[in-house]
C-alpha cells in the first residue's frame, strides 16, 4: 500500500497519438549502443486543458513542469539496471512521456575506459542520439561531474529543497565548486555479513549485538580471526575484502595541491591485508573471482558487503548457507558503490530530464517503491523511515533479519569529503602494490608505497610525486 499521496494529480494525459518521430523508428547508434524504448502505455486520466505535465508537489519542493511533449531525450548507461528502474518507476508514473525517454544500454564495464569514451564519442557526434542523461558508477562519477558538458541540476529546475531527504554524503560527493552536479536514487552504506551457524559454533553466540562486539574494531576483528582459524574457519575470503572499509577512513585526498598524498589509511590497508594473508585468516580468493563467490557457502565467516551486495551478490541460494547470514556494522563505517545521474548541456529537453531525475531521486513515493519493489536501498531518508515503520526490509538470505535501521544509521554517518576523481585509478594502483606485498614480491610497506608512487609517476606527468 502506498504511504505517500501526491499533492497534485497530473495536469493532463497526452493523447495516444503522441508523436513518435523522435524515437519511434529504431536508428543505428553510431556508438554501438543498444537502444530500447519502453512502449507507451495508454493514459489513464483525461486531459483537462493545458499542455504540460507536472511532477507531484511534495513538501519543500516545487513541481517540475514539462512543456515540451515532443522532444525525446537519450539516457545512457553501461548496463540495464537504470533501464529497469525507469520502466518501473518513471514510465508507470508518466506513461504519456514514456516514448520520449529512450534508454541506451552500452553493455560495458561501468568503471572501465571504454564507457566514458563511448559517451564522449556520442557527445561529439551530436544528432538525435546525443546523450541527455548519463549514468555514472560511484567509482568514476566524479570524473564525469567535472566535465564541461555536465550541467548543475539547478539548470533542470531541481532545488536543494527537492533533494533535502538525500543522505548528506551523496550530496557532498556530487557537489563540485558549490554546484550540485548529479543525483542518485540509491545509498550504499557498507556492513559486514557473517554466518550465524559458524558464529554459534565457534563463538558460542550468533546474535548481531554480540557479533558486533566481537568485531567492533580492528583489534577485536583480528582476535576473532585467530579464534576462527583455531576452529578451522577463515575470517574472510580474501585479503582485499577489507579494502573499501579501510579506504573510507582516509582523512585526506589522494592528490592535494597537485601532489600525490599517501594517507595513513593506505599504509593501514597494506598492513592489515598482509596480516590476513600471512596468518592464513583468509582463503586468498580475489574479490569477484569464482572462488570468492563459492566461499560464500563454504568455510568463511564473513564478507564485507553493502546494500546491493546482500540481495544481489551474496550468492547462497540453493546452498546450505541460505538464511544463515546476518549483518552488523563491523569495525568501521564505509560505503561501496552507487550510481549517479548527470545531465549534459546537449540535452534538448531539460525539463523532461529534470522530471526524470526528480522522480527517480527526489520523489519520496517513487523512492519508497524503488526499495519496496526492487530491494534497492533508496537515497531518501523520509522514504526509509516509512519503510522501517511499515516493517519492510526483512530478507530471506538474512534469516528474516531486517537491516534497514542499520543501513540508515550507517548512511547518516558517512562522509566523502576526501573523494577525488583519481580514486578509482589510484585504488587500483594500491591493489597492485598490495598483491605484490602480500605475495612477497615487495618486502615492506615502504616498498609497496614506492610501487604506488612509481605507478602514479608513469601515468600522470602533471602530478608531483615525492
């Protein structure tokens, strides 16, 4: 049942004969995109005059008005996730505008070099397929936001009041030189997912409060790892499992005033990962490998995950581990991933783009549904509070545990003030150095730091490396 009522009904429903000239005929995409447009549904309310469509008014936000109901916009992403969300939460609310929002799934890695190259090529080519809305993974979103062709969301009619329910860290991350350049429909605070059966056998308890106490900081985490080892279990699947949790503890950016900066959290990660590796607290499986996935139902105690990891990447269906996981906060608060939406200055219908972003990232009712229907933790504190009040969120994988209050508290405590556009690349340099240090190819942490510096120097002549 809906928990929110729209303050305004749609001012009209366009006729079934809405022009399809902008996107009805399939065209060959110069950027090799796979272009799909969802079919227009029949309008359910009769027009009462006028020629605009308005977003529902919510407290603190004015409606987004679409006066141009003929000009289509192109939405680009690297996979079909955003397309699915648009189908379920935008097209169903605005069927009369559905054919004007054309989805392009480039079917690429969202964090690789090819995706931004394809977007740039489509921008340069212009024409009917020029990108209007671009999705960007958290790892690379800052590099997109800093491009000249990305406009502030205020150019779309979106105010900070409309986005007031967003978690602060998502606003902080997407604010460039005082201007908000992107919105996101999802928040991605991290947790530690642990096996309740292993906890009961080894620790003598399995409830979240007691397990959290057992891994409340890194000292306790490693004490528990030793206990797990003594009982024949592994603490984590791989030594890189702790990476996102540790790197979110940085107190300074990778680059400061044009110079490479090594934050103490980088040294800590190198040392803690090595400790996991050398003491056989881990099975040495790399994240995203088949071994990593298989270990989820094997003899590994815990995985560092997040709001999307639990429903979609914790692969325990049809195994004895199904229903035998719970989640706790773990040693530190952190985030992992997320997807942001940006609009280009080439967008031919910024009102429509604004309505899409408003609906997907600001509209409380739509964002309630994004979690209720898709288990996608929404970036809207009011919607989350209502979901909690309604008892939503319990997961079969977690044996019926509801993690929403934990997600909410973790998201409220996050800060990304030290994020830079270099993070994804420099974190990969850190991975390389860490793997070499763990294996013994590099003898010390200092050697690993030198390795990082060498990688940066080789790739960035404009960054001072001391």
